[in-house]
C-alpha cells in the first residue's frame, strides 16, 4: 500500500471511530478523550498494518491522535472544500 493510500485508509478509519464514539457520547452523556478514538482505531486495524519506520518518526498512535484531533476540530476538511 503506498503512503497516500495508507493515509487515506487511516483517515477513514479515524473518521469512523470518531463518529461512533462521539455518537455514543452524545447518547450517554459520557465524555471521551482522543485516546479513546486512538484505541478504537488500533483495535480495528488488521494484523500487520504498517507502522512508521523512519527513525525519530511519530508512532502510529501519535499519527492517529493527530488525525482524530483534526477530525474533531474540522481542520482535516479545510483543504477539501
């Protein structure tokens, strides 16, 4: 999987997790954290899903957390308009 396809896949998985967790939060009144979204995405990843390999690079969890924050803030959609 090339990097662009990998990023698109991870964004889609993150959007799905945000939607599910935020919906559950709205219905139950229980607050959630970005870490909850990261955990949900990680649990849903297939075995062998690629991790960043560059030395000093962010971990996959860091990347997912950043994506989740961007989804929640709407920043991820600013360039798509």
